[in-house]
C-alpha cells in the first residue's frame, strides 16, 4: 500500500460530506433569503448568492490546498501564524474601515476580510502547540496562565474594534480546557457567575440574598451532615435579623430588608466561621466566603450592567430577559426572526415562498439570521435536518479528536468542536429567541467569505491532522 | 489512557442537550404556537380595500335624486415618509404648514389603533382639482398615496331629512357590525341609514404582498384571493321629487310639515319638513362644521317635523269622533244638536264655538266644523250606558283612535320616527285619580286638543284611511330595490279600521261639502274649477307655543283617491288660510302636474312670522 492511497483513504470522508451538505444548504438558503426577482439565477454574480458561489468554490480550493500541505507545517508554524493573525488584528484597528460602529474589516482590493475570523483558528493552533509541549499540564497554574494569555491577546484586540460576538467566541475554549483537565469547579464557578449575573438583573436583590443564604445553609447541611451547627448558624442569622429589623423599625422608621439580611448574615457568618474554626469543622470557610462572594457579586452586577455594557447590548439583554417589551424597537430583530421561523409550521412554506425573509422583515437574513430562512421555508422538518447535521458534525469532531494520538491534534480537535458549538448555539439560540442577539455567523451557512474560509480552514486542518493521525505520535 | 477521557461524554452531553433544547423550542415555535403565522400575514400582506359606489336613489318617476361623485382620500404610511418640501405639500392640499406638521407628528405616534407600518387616513376627500395637482407630484412624497372614494351628491336641495346623510363610522357602529371598519362611511340617518345594507354594496379587497418597507412586491396568489367590490343597490323611492320640491318651495318661510301619501298603496309621495337645509351641506370635509352650524340654528332645521313633531290635530280630529260615534250607535247621520256658540260642561265652564251654528246634522257639523256638535258626540261616546265605566268606554275609544295609526310608530323605513301621543286611561287615572274623571273632564279631546299629539305622518295616514274608507297600508318610502323582487311584505299588509264603510260615506260627504259648498270651512281653497273633487277637513290647533297651528287634511279625487295629504303650519292661525292653500296647491300639482293658480301661490309665499 503506497503512502498516498492510504492518505486518501484516511481522510474522514463522512465529515467532508457533512461539510459539503452544510455549505450547499447554506448557499441555497442565502439564495432564498435575498432572492431578487430581476436576477432569478442562483449563479447571478451581482447578487449575494452568486458571490457566495464564488466564495464556496474558493473555499474548496482552500480545503484542497490544506489537505496537500504537510502536517508539520501546522505544528511548526503555529506560533508564526498566531503572530500573523495578531498583526492583522492590529492592522484592522489602524487601516480598517468602520462599518456599523466597528472596525472589523480589512479591504485588500475588492476583497474584504475579517481578521477576527482567522484569529480563531490561529489561536487554536497556538494553544494546541503550547499544550502539546513536553511536560505541560493544564492543571498547573503556569500552563493555565499561559493559555489564558494566548486567548486574551486576540480578545483584547477584538474588544477594541469592538466586536462582542467574536470576542465571546474565545470563551468557548473553556470546553476544550475542560476536556484537557481544567478542574470542573472552575467551570462550575463560571456557570454560577453567569447564572447569578442573569438572575441579579431579573429578580429583586432582596430575594436573591435571601435565596443565597438559605441555599448556602442547606448545601452546607447536606454536604457536611453537621445538623446541629447548621441549626446554630441559622438561628444566629435569624436572631440577628429580628434584632436589626427591630432597630431599623424604631430608629429609622423604615425597613430595607436587603441590608438587614446582608448585615445579619455577614455578622452571623463571621461568628459562625470563628466557632467552626475552633471546632475544626472543614469546608466552612470555603462555604461562607463563597456565599459572601456571591452576595457581593450580585450586588455589583447592577453596577457592571449599567456601566460596563454598551447601550445596545444592554437593550438586547433586557429584551431577552423580558425586562423590556418593544417589538418594534430593539426587540424587532428577534421578534421578526421568531415570526419567520414560527410561521414556517411543520413542513415550511416551500422554497422561495418565505415572505418574511424574502421581503426583508428579518434583518441580516443572509448572515446572522440565515436560520430564519430554513425555519420559514423548510419548517420544523428542515430545522430538524439542519440541527441534526450540526449535532452530527459536532459529535463527529469529538469522535475524531478522541482518536488522535497526539495532544496537539486532540487539543486542536476539541477547540474546533468548541468553536463550532459556540457559533451554532449562539446563532440558532438567538434566532429562536432563547439567547440574546449576538452577531455571529452560523458556520458554513451564513453569507460571507471570511467566516466560510475561516471555518473551512479550521475544519480541514483537523481533517488533515486526522488523516495522518498514525504518523503523529507526540 | 488520558485520565480526563471520561469528560468526552460530558462534552458530548452538553452538545446533545443544547440540540434538544433547540428542537423543543422549535417544536413550540413552529407547531404549537400558531400566532406567528398570523403575525407573518400581518407583516407581509397589505389589504387594499376596494370601495364600491353607493347605490343611487331615484324618485317614483325614475328621476335621479342622489348620486355619487369621486373623492380622493390622501393616505399616509408613516414609516415610509421621508423629509420633504412641507411648504409645497401643504399648499397642494390646502392646509397650513403647521397643520401638516402636526398631522405627520400624530401619525407617527404608535398607539393601539395606529400602526405606523400601515396606511392611515391623512386628509380625507380632496377635491378633484387638488387631486389633479397633487397627483402629478405625489412621487416626491414617499409614504403618501391617494385612495379613491365616492361622495354623495344631490340633484336638488330637497328632502334632506328623509334622505339622511352619510358619514364616517364611529366605534359603536363598528362594534355592532363587523363589516364596518375604521374610516368607512355609513348612512347616519334617513334612508341612508335604513337601507344601509342595500346601499353600501360590498367592499372588495386586493391582497398585495409587501416587503419590510411596505413596497408592493406583487399580488398575493396572483390575485386569486382578491374579491371584487359589489356596487350598492339602487333605490327607487316612493317620493315624487317634483311634489316634494314644490312643497318645500311653498313652505320655505314657514315652520311646519306637509305629508302626502298615495292611499291605494301607502307610498309616501312627499314629506316636507320646514325649515329644511341643503343635504349637500352634510357631505365632505365641511360636514362637521356645517352640522354644528345647523344644530345651533334657533330655527332647528335638523328637526324632522314630519315624523317627529307632536301636534294637536285640532278640528281635523272631529271626523274620527264622528266615525266612532256612528260605529257605537250613539250618533246617527241625522242626529241634530243645537249650537248656541258654546258648550257648557262641568257646571259653569264653557267650550266656545267659532260661530253660532244653530241646529245642525252630522254632515253640516263636519262641513262647518262645529265644536258644540262634537262635544255632544264625544260625551255620548264616553257616557255610553252600554259600558260599566268611563274608563272602559274611554279605552274602547282610544283603541278606535289608534286604529288609524295614531299614537304609535309605524316602524316602516323612516328613521327617527316618534310615536305621537294618544293618552291612555291610566294617564288620566294618574292625573285625576281613578274614577275621578269623566267625559266632561277630557271634553277637549272631542275637538282634537288636550294631550293629543299627532305627527304629520300619522295625520296623513289618517287622511289616507278616510280616503280609503277604512284601511291603510303602512306608509313607506321605498318602492323598489334594484335586483330584488317586490317590497317588504310589511308594506303589503292591509290595516283595517273597525268602522262600517257606510259611516265613512257620511263623513266623506261632510268633508266634500266642507270644500265644495258655500259655508264649508275649506270652501276658499276648492278645486272644482280645476276638475278636482277634493274632500278636506280644516283644523286650528291651540297650542302652548303661541298662535294656533294651521292644520289641514285632504284627499282627492273623492272616488279612487290618488293623494291624501296632511299639512301643519306652526303658529299660522286659521286652518284653511295657510295649510289649506298649501294642500290645495300640492294636490293640484300632483294630480295635474302643473300649477295654474299663481295668485294663491304668491299669497302663500308672502307668509312671514312676526319678528320677535
């Protein structure tokens, strides 16, 4: 068996087929989304569907070239590629043209590229390269910090554009890091922070603090089985609460339960901490400090929310959380998107029959909201097919990653899965109104050269690595 | 083996879980919650209403009375409006710049009823000239378009009250009938209201597909779902336009009413109510202003006297009492009573007569309208020994009176009709106490005074019933509705009075001699020389509003009568002088088609109310 045939045979054709399906389906849906009566041909170059065809053909060439390149190129040039992508991100800040309030595009002749898209696979390569180095363990603080820096640098440059969607994508590396051994507590901590953040915006502060205190005692009791101590601590809190309440009632003639609960809990918590310290009961400090932290965090969220987020981001968040009902204002996009998808029904309105997307009721219907066309014209069945294909792709990438022998390939593969998953989840979640509107493309589907090419490169480097998995041992 | 390999399952589970959440969410959006389908339709379909022309209205001879004229509503789609030359635009539509700015600001306010994505009315009923000017330049004003509507137009300035008018629907009309939509026009009063369903026709709709900018992208299903507008049905009224116009001409300086009916059918030939107004005033953009002007006019031109005014019938009512007396057997055609210029009742009280008539029989009493004679008749009716109490005999009397259509609504096709008043025995029980009243208490009913209130329409119907010698058809205004066979069955039902034809013979004879024999109260206005056999009864009705009302009922010819008429002229004095002349002239006009008595006509036109 000569080496070339084994290479061709080792290419994972299943995933290539899924890739082709997604790209072609994306093209057809772009055609339907921006269909122009005057230019009925899908090959019409003056229209988005025509240019998407060119971009797809170019992507195929790109994919072919990637498969031809020796895989040592990727390991050897991982850092230079990363450096080059950072350079592009700097360049875009200097030379980029501002579109929709963000300097995200570089124009080279008639070609326009989005460096942030390419930064994703460049960062992926760099992390893979770093983590595959000898004697590096994700669990070590040094390794974590180094990976953090690799992720943080492009994020910093993207924040300056600013492009919130691309920025958030970099958080998806945490999935890969989890697989590589990042303690689950860190992820859980992040998850709790996220939940607290949202809950703080929706629920009254006083309920949050009451809930945190109650849940804290409950978890402590169930975890340590120290029923007596729990009872003492809780009684202490309640007693202090009643005393403070009485004082507030008499002295100030008004009662702010939030501060009373907070004061009684902080005081009782401190006392409790001292008592248990002398009794040598473990974990108490972690619990109490965690609860203190949660309370301080929920308190500061409102501040962060009003001061750190941009006006339109806050609006989008408000709409998602149901704090604001404004179907013709900021919520317009999501509302129209849900109308388009919802009106598709079970089997859809049929190819080119979607009125909502075709007549521009849905904004960005060929890019960020391309899923609306699927939902409207192909209905629940079509949506199921698309989600099914993505699910298959993601699990296939995980499967491929797991069969790699080298850390480099596995880390790379998981990063691909993480990035694709993040795009998939945010994009469709936003179109169906379960996540806030964050403008990121649906991989392989959305109109646009940069994202299509970047995802093609991302995926085909993995396919290339996989095809030679038997050669790479490191 | 990598110690963390187990985590691949957690990662896979997160992926699959996310996919499942999406599938459930999509299942909800696309299959369970159907409201999105409607939203999508609202988004992308624009319904263009095709307004049908309203049915035309003709008189009984096929003369066009009411027709349509095109008008142009300027519509605005607020979201599409761009900045434009407000000065030129304002001048094109005859509005001030401030008014235009205010209207645009208002139209852009989002409310429950105002959708800024959908067209709404900006200026209604532009004139043809304005439309012509604006039409050329409309392309400069994106967001505006013109919708063609029709407006009512009147051939003559007659019959305003009974034709009624058309106006924009209000919220209560929309609640009552789903067909009505904001901005539609419906009949508000008169025939326009009664025959709204027939006249309005059916609106059509064109469904257009529009994009997010409301730009038309084509028609929905290539127009297969569109419906064409159906033109409203034309009405042929029973009116004789010439007679109506002539009546209004004669009574132009008076307050009063003249109603003429064709006895053989109940068809109303004319329904004059003065003062009146030009029906054209209540059309178009100035309607609201004109309406409030008419409403505040002290002459009350909007008041439809023919169907709404309660007049005491005065002496014309004597013939009813005569008929009842004959029927009850308390009066014979040759019963004689002596008139010494007044009737004594209730001790020292006296009801005066116009003359000292001496001894008269029934015929003479009708002809010369003797009060004393009919006081005696009325007394005998109520004090009839056949009945146990005044109450009982009064109730029978009242039933007989009401069999002429008096004291109740006809509920035909005349809007705003009132019922008039024939007091019940219960009413007198309340006023005087039970069994505390008798014939002498209510003696003025004998000569059509007291609480009696009769509308001119009812009065004309009374004349009709006598002309027919005992029956009438419900008086009505519409003869034919286009594309529909026959008229309402209600109008074909004969209402019969409980009196012998013979009794009518005597009364008709009396009415004939009133006109045609010297000494008759209506001899002044007789039409013998014209070859018209007219029968009539005069009345001079006392009323609390000043001078007596001049009242007159008549029909002609005596045999196979073609017209029955009742005329009231408020505060004009003696019956034959004004009301009689008007009736006589109108009868001639109707029967002969022309008018030969210029001096009489001129005399009527000299009428003037004394300045207050």
